[in-house]
């Protein structure tokens, strides 16, 4: 049965935690790849997850059967789970831990706040017909959110004031506070040319767009975004099955996942082990990528197939040769090691795309 790992977050215990949307469970993976799963005691589906200031993990959840019942879930590092049903109309989507210690979340038509001490909900209306999607605590200690498929982002202050700022194209997904004191988020739409292209945008806390970086593969559909342990910004690229990195100076590289387009990486997080971790819902895998480009994928359901069938798509997009090997002591694990010429093959100092070279046709030798 598919489990569909979806949201992912660093935990306070040094492990990485994730939601299993199809299996209705919360998962925990250690830095070495050991996976433990905790069932949610009510039928439904969890999506996003974040680490709260109270030392617990918090996740968004919806009840099965189309009942329109939604909740925020709390999971202790011991695995104990509690659900807090939200008021009607406040279905939680993406979450963030706010500067006030509360859990803030994007919801259709507004922004929600949950006080984990008093167990109380509060709603903030954006005062216009928008659908907030991604949300983060900004470097200015305000809440920033993307608006699904609209060329704007919103800012919610501690006083409850909402402001909007123009983006160069409709926003696609997440938003993150960058290492440079700015906000970073992906967009897709009309760019310097008439064609619709994907970009990563940098916006100051004053709401000014100061950079608009075109990704190397314009149809990549970047989605989730986070600041990495290396001081750069990392993002998932669903359409081509890769992880992207952009430096504050605008240099962009891409690392194609061993599973190629079928991986469709979803959410990504930075973790205490100095690496980045991401989910691959359609393959039931959790991925790990080091700052220098080494990828490891952990299967939640194990690997019943042989490595010889684990192939790159025919339309190879990077000049890479990564040997896929199976760990002798961890049956869940596959490792894709970076090629010796990884920096030369992928690094683009100007931050511009280029023609990719052909790559070998299969992994695993």
C-alpha cells in the first residue's frame, strides 16, 4: 500500500520527521536511515509538519471521508500523538513556528494561529479573495505567506496588519527566510521572454523584489524551498525530479535524483546532521542530499526491485554518472554518489541555464 511521505521537518531530537499522507502516519528517520512510524489514532491524512517552540512536532491533518473536519496534530518525540480540531473554515495547509511560540498556518481565505499552551485558535483575514499557501517566519519576525497562483506575497505583522507585495509572476508553493536576511520563493509565469518560465525570487522585508533568478531548466516547477546548512537556498524541482541550489549571488546548480522524473520531490528541510532531507511521495521514499551533492534515498516500503531496473529517463538532463549501490546492512537504502567532476559539470557561476550533456542510461551498473 502506498504511504506517500509528504511534509518533512527537522526534529528537536536530531532526527527528521515526516508525514505519510496516504497511510495516515507520522514517520521518523534517523541520520543513518532507520525509520519508525507512528499511526494517527483517527482516520484521515496528514500533510505538512514543522518543529514547534515547545519541543514537539506539529502537523496539519484532515479527516477521511470528506467530513470537512480538520485539525492540527502534535507528536512528541516519543511518538505520542494528539489532534486539536480546528474551527470550521480554518483547514490548515503549510505550517510554521512563529516568533511568539505559536503555530501559524496558511488556510483558505486567511492565516490561522494556534496557541499550544492555551490550546486556542485565532484567525486573521487577509481582507481580499486570496488563498494563502506557503508560510514562514521572516527575518523581520513577521509572518510571510505566498498566495497560490497569484503574483503576490503577503505579510502579517504581530499587530495583525496584513500587507501585500507584487511578485514578478504567480507564486508556486513555499517561502523561506534566506541566509541573507531576505525572503525567497519560487514563481512560474511570464519572464524576460514571452514563454512561461520558472524562477526563484528574492524579496526584501520591505517588499521589494531585488533578484529574479531563472532556474537552469525553465519548466522544472520549483515548489518547496529552504535555507541549507551551507548558507545557500535549496529547493525541490518536481517536473524534472531534481534538487536545486541557488547561492545568494545567484549561482544555480541542479542535482538530478536517481529516480529521475518519477521522483517528483515535494518538501525539503535542513537538518541537524548538516544535510538536507526531502520527500518523494510517489515513490514512497525519503531523500537526503549533502551540501556537496551526494544523494541517498531511503524507501519506506523497502526495495523489492533490482537495481538494474532503476533507470534514468531517456531525456537525460545532466552530465552525471552516479553509481547506485545497495547498502549491505540497510535494506531500505540506496546511495547515489556524486561524480568526480560534479562541480565542473553542474556549477554555473553566472546563474544561467545551459544545454545539458548526455548521460549514461542506467544506474547500478
